C-alpha cells in the first residue's frame, strides 16, 4: 500500500491513540500538493486538540522549504514572549544543534516549561529526552502523573532515559492508569526489579476481556525475555479467538525459534479445528522455517513436521494408555470396565501398548463376569487380520451384517452400516457402541446421520460414543446439542461434550472444567482431570497445578501426576517445586515423588540439565521470590486490580457478560447464551447488590456492547444508527463523542460499548468506547 | 550452534552494516559494537542490511531499537533497513521500528535516496 495512503487510512481510525501514533512516522514521507491539501482537510475535521496540534506541526514542517537549525537565542527570544507561538517553538525544538542544547535547556527551566500546554509538552519532553539531565527529573516526574496520555507517555520515555530509578516510585499510578499503553509500559518497567510480579501483570493484560488491553500486552511482549512468556503466549493462542491477535502472537514464536516450541505448538494445533487449526499450523510452519533459516536445525521444515507428528502421536497414545491403566486398578467394577473399553478401542488402531496392557489386565482380573464382558468387547476390537480366520473364507461371506457387528472392519463397514441404519434402535447397547466406534474409525461426514440419531439415546455410554464419533467425522453437527450434553447427568457424557465444546470455545470449556475440578464429588473431579488430558497442556497447566493442591482422591492424584509428567519441563518443575515447598500436609510425599520423577525425566531428556542443578535453580528462584515479596505489597496485581475497580465503580459494566456478548457474536449466540446462563454467569442476586462504597443516589449504569452494521447516520448531530446483531437486530441510536473524527456511513461495520440512556423501539445511547 | 557475523563498508558518506546469520542477543551485541566504532567517525547516515539475517529474536530486536534510538533520536541521523524478510518486516512494523527508519528492498535503493 502507498505509505501516504496508508497514513491517511490510519488517520481516519476512530482510536485517537492510533491517529496520534501514525503522525510520528510522517517525517520521511514524500508529499505532493494534493496530499498536503488532504492533510489540511483532516486538520479541520480533527476534534482532538493534541492531535490537531501535532498535525499542524507536521504541515508547518512540510511548508518549510529548508531545514535550518534553530539557534539558542532564537528559542530564548520566543520563550520570553508572553503569548508565544507554540507551533513555532515545537518545530524549533526539533532542529537544535547539540552545542546549543544546554543553553536551550536552561531557558526552558527558567520559564518553567512544565507548565506549558498539553499540546506542547510532548515536544519539550522529546527534546529533554535527548538533551535533558538529572536536574530536569523532578519536573518530569510530576508529569508522570499527567492526565493526558501523550504527555504522560513522553514523560515516562524521558525519565526512563534521564533517571530510570525514579520510575520505581511511580509504578503504582502508572499501573492503575486507564490507558492500556501506559499500563503495559509500566509492566515492562516493573520487570526490571520484580520479574515474577511483572509477568503476573502481563498475564492479566494478555488474558483481559478488552481487545486493546491485549493489543498493548502483545506490543510490549517483544521486550520481555521470550522464554519467560512463551507458556503464557501458548495459552493465549490456544484460547484466543481473534485471528489478528493470534497472528501477532505468532510473530513472537517465529522470531524466537527454539527446539521445544514446535512440539508445544503442535499440541495446541491438534486441539483446534477449522480456521484456528490453519492459523496455528501457519505459526508452526513459520517456526520450523525460522529454525531452519537461523541454522538452529539442519532438517527442513517438512522433515521436522513429520518427526514432530510422529512424536506427538506416540506421546498422546502413551498418555492415553497410562491414564486408563490407572483406572484399571479402581475398586469400582464399572470404572474398570469403562477404562478397559477405552483401551480395547485403541486395539482397533493397532496400538501395541494398549494390547499389552489389556491382555495383562485380563490375566489379573478376578471378577469373572467383568473379565468375560471385557474379553467379549475386545474380540470386536481386534483388526480382522489379527483374529483367527475361519478355514473356509466363503463362510465369512455368508455372514449376515447383524453377525458382523462384533467384528466390523474396513471391508465390511459399508454393509454393516447400511444394516445398522435401518435397525439401530433394535441393536443391543454393546452393538450400538460397536457401530458408533466403527463409524468413528471408518466413517466420513456422510455417515453422520446415524450418530446424530444416537445423540437422543437414553444410554450414557451410547451417547458418549456418539459424541466421540461425531467429533471426529462432523464436529459442527454437535454444536446444537452441546448445551444439553454439557449439563447431562452422566459425567462421562459431560466429559465428552466439554472436549468437543473446547474445539469451538476453549476459554469457556476450560471455565467449565475449572468448576468441575472444584466439585465435592471425586468422580466429577476425575472427569475434569480426564478432560484436561484431552486439551493441549499449556491451556490447562494452571488448572492441573491447582487440582493437585486440592485433590484428595488417590486415583485422581495419580491421574494428575501422569498429566504433569507427560509435559515435564524446567519451568513446570520450578512451579511444582514451589508448591512442594509450600505444602504442609500429607500431600508433600506426592509432590516429592512428582518432583523426583520430573527431575529424572528432564535430566535424561533431549536437552538434559543436571538433576542437582535443577534443584539448585529451583531453590534460588524461591529465595528471589521471597525477597521480592517483601516490597511487593504496593504493586501486587490484586492490589492494583482493587484500585482499578474502585476507580471504575462509577460505570459498572458486567465484564463477564461483555465477554459473553463478544463470544456470542462469533460462535452462535444461542449456544453460548445457554452455556453462559446455565453454568458460568455469576449469581444475579449477587451482582445486582450495590457495592458497599457505591454512591447512594447514583443509578447503576449498565454498559451494552453494540456490534453490527450502520443502517443510518446523521452527521450534523453526530449520531449513528446501528442494528445490534448481539440483540437480534435491536436498533441503537448512538451519539458519538470526539473520538470519532467522522460519523461512520451506512453499511459500514460498527462495534462499541455504549451507555443506554432511554429504551424504546430504538434505544438512545451514548458511546463509551469504540472497538 | 548458530553463527553470526557482520561486515561493514563506508560508501558515499553512508555507513553500511551487513549482518549474516541468526541475529540473537550475541548478534545484537556484535551489531551494537560495530555501531559504537562508527559513531566517533561522525557518520550521520546508516544502512542496516539484514538480507542474510532473516530471523531476529526479541533480544536482537531490543538491540536494534537501541541502535535506532541512538542514530535517530540522539544523533539526529538517518537510518535505513534493507532486505527485511516477511517475518522481520512484520516484527519491525509491530514494534515501531519502521517509524525510526525506512525500509528498502536493496542497498542501491537506500543509497540512492539517502545520498540526495
């Protein structure tokens, strides 16, 4: 795109920070007369005085035929005038000779530059950043509390250069600043003396419900050591739905390639479908290309991908077998049967570990009835060439489809499927399950009608099998049923449904799992843990660690241990070790065992680190954390969030609902609505209660998200009429403030948070923030 | 192990730095050192040719930002980037480096503009 055209496009952005930031890249552009005229027109339309001043400065610079240096005496003379020309002063400060700089700084100090207008201050601060000294720092410090984000931002930059230590005392006001750019900059500064707490702030911004806050976090992500934020970014791309934000995060992975990230990205990719799968695949391929181009690996991206995919398959199978092997030792006969069935299903796919495990289990199973049930089921799972063949092949041919239900293979699948289509209701539960498993293995999207019917079954095992089957061959067909399935009385069905729901909205699926993890019923917790095993580990690692802290059931503890060990790496080890040190209960032994096993795995892995060294680093990290804790009270994330909440109390927006509204727009309002109101929404009785410190007479203002097409506009009144797609096309008549340089025209997209003033056929509203 | 190296050239009053290899923390330090040697010589125009460094990591980026600030902000000089890969171009845009210096497809293009 033509840089001048791009510049003009950005100058029409509704976001004033974007309009302001583009002005700084104007210097090197070549302008013709027509473009200069267009800039003059934009200045007339600009409502923000700070931006207008900066635009005028740019235009004045373009009008200057040559770039003469401004002398100290010229500037001094200008400063002495009572009604000085601010535009001229700003321009002069940009063209100062180094030799004159100290004289100009003295003149500026003499006239009390810090009291200049908000428009002029950024130019002075830019000058002081270049030529100022420690003597200027008290005045600059004062401006680090300025209300105008442009002045504030320029003041921070100048102080960071002149007296960086002074910023330490300003960290709290900077962290609570309503401007996300300032906040994320403060987090970056905080990282200098308390990296762990800074990373918690960074995490909170990255997983914010507000897009611009996430944008700010991603912008500053380049200034953090990548190894410290990689796991957060993995979780981010795993749960985030906005393609542009995912792409931005992807740049960080591609620019910082290292041996372990492809495997982690592959795990995230495998837990996605559709467009998201393609996006993560693009990032993964980009990282593989970077590894090759940076000469970190010799293998080509294609070779690497093949190795990775094989490795991933092996890892998942191992985890799967291990997970159900644990349940084979359960005291509950039904649980043992279900685990055995899962392992038998793997026999269909010729997984040797599953065959060995199930055969060993059958030898030791003392319950003869259960043993027979499993043996019978296993028969139907063995691939045809592994079963004992009948001496006369013709005999097989003569078998009716009904007799083949226990031995469906690729060859007879079509015949048995046709039979099952007409007789599914009359089949036994075991045969229904066998058929569904076979469709899962051999079927395609055109076979989805039968498992779709099975979703109405009263039998939870059949239901779970139908969900598993559809998730493989036609996941979209499951979407309308998910709200019911997620609240099904059977834990098994719920587990399968959540797993599928995660493909469409991982954030909410994780929220559901988190609820289940805190359940008082061990079986529910077990299913939550099994769900975690189906997600990419980084998106649920925090839940797994939390679960270990609260889990008391020995079988569940073993499942959690298995999950942690399957994803063992240094960072996870340090986290588990910190929990081990903090634990004062009988669970200490479990932690100790996990730490030891994990240390063994890491010290014998691909990038080994000595076991003793690993423990030494863990101890050192804990000591550093202890030191920081003492000074952390003022800027602790929770404390800062409390201050922000107090400040924001005047406009109480339901952030949970806000997030819901945005999600609903993207994945289908009804499903998300049902799931939201059924499971995740806070109790309305609690939320409607006024806050303790709320103004007595103050009426609570509820913000509404409006997203849709503009159906009309009244430029003279600065009013836009929008059909809100989040509320079935409800019409909003919205008054715009100066953030909008021009009123959006009919047909354009509109998305903003608004404050309703009056309800009726049309809702009268005022804009709060445009997205 | 990755290898990073760089070559410099002085041409028409412009100081050209050509990097080769993965530009990480070490590469960034080498780059910074090269610039510090050039600064006392009074050069005002710099070209950073990154054609042979298609991958630059976060620490490398941080070093380039520092270098750009010295050249553009402190010394009021000019800086041009040459041979940006698709990846580095995206990253430079994201972190605001393209506001500090202009990107050109080749050294010849950059020299032609800077010499005017």
